């Protein structure tokens, strides 16, 4: 959906213009209006936040699984109540 690229070449003449690839079309980011650039920044921030929260959820899931393993180990020698 959204992909912006900029070359990191050491030679300034070899540098490619930063481009936006959106809906199968490419745009020169430098020539876009400031309003569009602001929208791009907002999308980049949203993408970063989503990745951060996904990582947090993965860590929470790992922690939960670890707690489950510990609980299972602690309950191994304890007799359950009968119904």
C-alpha cells in the first residue's frame, strides 16, 4: 500500500529521488504538497505504533505462556478437588 524509498548512495549525483509507491503509482515525494507530506508522516507514525504494539502483544503472550508453564509445574504435586 505505502512504500517510500530513498537511495543511500555516497555520490549525490547517483541519488534517486525519494518516491512514494501508492496504489501502483509512483510519486516524487519532494514535489508533493505539504498537506500530502503531512498525511504520509501520519501514516508512517501509525505504522510504527502498530509495529510497536504488535511487539508488545507478542511479549505479553510469551509472558502469559511462561506463567502457564510455571503454574502447571507448581500444580503438578497438588491434588485437585473432586467434583
